[in-house]
């Protein structure tokens, strides 16, 4: 069974984003970029399934600028077998629905038994691509997975929901999106980083899959969140209740 894993190049999670002075977006100049953390978990899970003999090939896919090749090489160094970059011009933001349509086009060509994505990207927090891919392909989906196991022609996903944990059994082929507690991604070793340079990486364009990436949404303004005011300490519960009443929240 082939696993298709989606990865995205985003601002490194250790970096504090800066808003452009004109409020048109986030300043990406000279900012460290890396693989979306949830997508690292998706790659790791695909590798673990391959190590168990369930998955035979891992294909990493990314939609982004030319520098996204670096992100795909990271996935290849971790253990993916080959990669596909659907390249767009610098400064072009591809909306989730367009990304999902591109992934559908790739899935139609590759026919993977399992598509694994991070539950969301930490730059836009849309949490939409995995669900949209499942809908476009007409496949069952298991979102927010914290445990994944393949049983015959089905995949069992234990998923995190507001009320606790829910276990679903999905007929393959299926789509799974990963949550933080699913696994801990491995570091790529130096030998694997060197090997990744020779692994196949195909370059495509959205037009190859007949997808129009023209934006349907327009960002009006981007601003910094308000600065949180300092908290206060109260000596006892009575003082706490009095303070809450004073603030009009109790």
C-alpha cells in the first residue's frame, strides 16, 4: 500500500511572527522556515507503518514555492521514498480548497491506500485540507488522530474530540489527519540526509492537475494580537469572588 503524505513549509514554530508595517500580511523576509510540526508527525506515522510492513512506499507532497524543495528533502531524509512539489510563484498564497484539489489530482494519479496530513498548518490554522481532500475523493476520514493501526482492508483511528477519545474504523483507501500526541518525529541522520539528495523529487505545477489557484478570499488587514494585561494575586477565595464581581464576570 502506498501512503501519500502532505507537508507544508511554514515559519519555524520557535520564531515569533512579525506583521508587516503596512498590515498586509506576515513578514517572511530573513525568517527561518521549516516543516509544519503536524506534518512532521504525519511523515513519522507513515514511516512507522512502513516499518511494520503495512506501507510499501511513502510519497511526500507539497504545494508551495521553489524553496519548499528543502522541506520535501527533510521528509525524504526522515524516510519518505520520493517527493512531488507542485510549485507556485513567490508571494502566491494557495487557499486550502485549491491545495485539496491539487492533492486530489495527485491521488488520482498515484492511487494511494492512505493519505496522511497534519491536522492543520501553524501559519493559517485553517484545519481544512484533510477534510476537503476526503470530500473531493469521496473517501472516509479520521481526523485528529492520536493512534493509527491498519487492520486488513481498514484503518482504525483513535481520535481526540472535545469529550475525550473516539475510535473509528475506516475502509481503505482513507484520509487521516494527525494530532500532536500521535507520535514523536525522529531526527534525520546525516547518512539519510545525504541519501535524500539523490531520491526522486518531481516538479509539477497546478496547471498539470487542471487547478485554478486564483484566490477567492482577500485579506483586508493583519494586526498583532492585543498585549495581555498583567494578572493579580488575591489572598483567598472571598477576595477572588469579590474581584470577579467587580469585573462583572461573576
